[in-house]
């Protein structure tokens, strides 16, 4: 649906009043009505770098989800304020690993005698607490666009990796990019005693995968791939690495949101694509490339939007911008200093990866 012209005008006016003071970041999964006001769009890696590179902006308005705004707060100076237009924009995957559960997991690894040789690697899609845990134990953060480099680095530091919280990104990267086997991976279930693993299994594992997943990408199945190949002969299947391993194995191409966009940009006219990632992005890409004769469809029509990404809508953005323009800071995301110190160490290790 087209955006409400009155709200569009108000957002424009509030942004104009704020001028250089505000910088609006927009993740690729945001609604069209919101993304039109982003000063920069990107995947989570690009947005983390952009936030860190804007010391002049007094306010960073983050159109994305909570963990992204936390990361922006960690990477910006104390004087800069990060605002999330709707505090209910969380991430179900990030919520699957709590600080208590991860501390307990580390105790289990210590008990099994493997903690000293295990390096934590945490996906950006995790709370600041989990990032701090990672930093405290000498690990790194990764995103879907640098997971391979993060794992290569980690295997230079230790014998095995504890990968949090997305089992699929961990497994897909280990198997596809590092050539490990599925048998090298075990899944730690925080709801079972000792994660459901024996000390022997932990010792033998190269990848200890946290039992977390994305509720959107986890819904694409092997059937989705088979069905689309039948429906659209000659289609190229391109999926995000948060998809399940069998989906990634059956796809033609795999990559982060930024990679998906670049692949479609470079695709020849007349090519056909089925994309397995969030619907807002897929719809936008389909509309953008249709005039060039690229036929882009959604991998599975029964999968829907990321509901928390969609919490950020134009009314919330207008409210946040108008409040800031009136000198009132609303919905500030602020990580406490101790958590920030360790989380920052882990994030900076990621930013320094080759
Ligand atoms: P990227 O932006 O790193 O591709 O991550 C996708 C995602 O699910 C963000 O929530
Ligand atoms: Fe979280 Fe998945 Fe939504 Fe990304 S798409 S914010 S990982 S639930």
C-alpha cells in the first residue's frame, strides 16, 4: 500500500528540522514506507560499520531490530543517542539465547574440559549480553556476510567453536565454506541438562551449535525449493544462510542480504530467480528489477514477513523523528558500560577480521 501522504510529509519535515543531527539507518528487511527515509540501507554488517562511522550524528535512528540498535550504541560514542522507533521490535532468534543459559553452557563445557580450547563466535543477531560473553571469552561476533572469515579466524585460535545463537548459519558456514562434515557439528539444547550432550560428544565436536533459529528463514523447506523449480523452469534459487541446511544444500546460491542484492544487480536480463529471505526485501527487489526483465519471486508463498522488523512503521518513525526534533529523546537504547566494554571487544574483533 502507498504510504499516507500526511505522514510522509511529517517525516520529511521532522528530518529537515533535525538536519545533520540525525542519521537514519535502515535494514534491508524494513517496510518501503520506512526505508524511503533511511540515509543508508544495508545488511547488519554494513549498518554496524555505518553507525561507527558517524561521530557527528547526535541521534542515530535505527530502523531495524533491538540487537542492531544495541550494536549501534556500543559502536558509537557515549554522547550519541541511538533510538529504536518501536521498542517491541525484537528478534525471536536473539531471544533464544539468554545470558543465564549461555553462562550455564560455558559451565558445562568447563566441566567437560573443553572450554579452554573452545572459541565463542556469536552471530550479530544476539543480545548485548551474549556479545559481552563472547568478548569476555576471547571470541568474535560475525554476521551472515563474514561468518566464513570469523570461523577461519576462530579455528586459528582454538580447536572448536561454540556458535551462538543460529544453528543454521553456524552449520551452513562450517560445512559449505570450511569443508567440515555434518558429523563435526553437535547441537547444544539449552532446555536439556548438559545441553543434551555427553562430555565425549563435546570433546569430539568441532562446532557446538546453539539450538536457535530464525522463525522466518526456518520456514523455507526442501519442498519450497522443489515446488519452485517445478513451477518456474530454469529458476535460480538464492537463499539466506539462516535457512536450514537442506534448503541451502538444494539452492543454487547462498548469501547475506547484501550479497543477494549484488547477485540480482549483476544478473542478466531474462534470468529467473526465487529468493529465500524476508518478504519486504524480496518484493522491493522484484519491483526494482522487473523493468530490466529480471523475474524475481518469493521462494515460498506461505512464508510471511518478519513480524518484529515490521513493527517499525511510518507512524512510529514519524513519532520518533518529531520527538527528537522537539528535543525529546524517546526509545533510547543504551547498553550498560560493563556489558558495553566486553561486547565492544567482540564487535571490534569482527570489524578487524581480514
Ligand atoms: P543480514 O542483514 O546480516 O543478512 O541478516 C539478516 C537478518 O536476519 C537480520 O535480522
Ligand atoms: Fe530475527 Fe529472523 Fe526477523 Fe532477522 S528475520 S530479525 S533473524 S526473526
